[in-house]
C-alpha cells in the first residue's frame, strides 16, 4: 500500500498502481485520499504541493465540521483549489464520526441494508446527496494535477467516493476493497488525532474502538448493492448526469494511456 508519510496526517495514500480488470494500472500522483488536513506541517505542505503536485482538495466534511475546525494549512496555498462537496445531509452539527449513533440516522441506515448498517449508511450518501457525490468525482476528473479527497477519518465518506471513482475507471473490485480495508492499519493513529480536536473528541468514545475499523465485508456489500440496485457504478453515475465526457476525463486522469 503506497502510504504517504506526513507529520500532520496519518491516513494518507496514493491510489496509483492499483490493478484494473483489463490488466492495466492506475497512475500514481493523480488521486490521493486522506484524513483531516488541519495539522499539516510546512514540510507536509511542501511535499504535497511541490513534491507530489497537489492542485485540488476535495473536502467531504459537513459545513458544520469545516466551520468548527477552521482554516487548514493548505488553505493558504494559492495554487491549490479547494472544493467542498458535503455528502452528509446538512443538518445540525453532527459529524460522520457519530452519524451511526444518532437514532434517526441509525434507523435509516438499518432500513437501507439491515445486514450491515454501515453499508446502509454508505448507500445513504447516494440517496441523500447524489449531486455532491457526483460533484466530487467531477472535480477529481477535472483536476489539473493531483487531487486529494478527504473527510475527518478518511474512512467512510472518503472511502465511498474513492471506491466509486476507482470502480468507474475499471479498477478490480478486490483491489478497491483492499484499499478501503487498509485504513485499519492506521485506525488507532486516526482516532488519536481526532481526540485532539474539540470537533470530534467527544464523539470518538461513544462506541468501541473496534467499531471504527473498516470491514472488507462492508465495502463488498456496498459494491454488490450498487450492482443490485443500480446496475453498477457507471449506470448510477449516468443516472445522476455524470456524462460520457465526465467519465472519459476521469478515465484519462486515473488510467495509463
């Protein structure tokens, strides 16, 4: 797994080198995923912008989270475009860390997919905020350089948007699931970071640490439900006005010629 080791973020990786169903691979330095970027050091910023070529940050956090967390170091970099695509309903001050312990949302998650409420939660992004999900993918497709997708932990919201992007360009399903599950290697470090933030600290311990771990079965079920309910990722994108041109741009960004 091509981890990017930074001082101020712990769940950062480059999604290059993933195998595709036709025998190809994704291109390095085009799509990154991360946890919260609030603690990046000057050296981190230099590495991302000048070393990797970061030009676009896709922020999936809610408006409430962004307001509570305040400016991040990359905000001051003029060459980096910041695009906000919140994939949770914009209501109250809930963060994704506690979304599944909120009674009404937990009930909705179970009603969407009783076998795994987290899978139901992910399906909810598509039902509740389809324009934001598609907008995030469109932003990645149109990025001039490396695009970085992040939320708070870099697991759920980021995991779903990244999975959709990868499946759309033909990455093998097993590789997508393995990438999603890789966050488990950094979960303890992610939780330690979030506990330092007043925005998330009170939420973290409302459920056991094991509940924060990504389960491969969750992403497996999510992708299977995409097939069963929508005919697959690409048909769902098409139904949400993600055009053929959008898909070609995404393919050109993430795949080798």
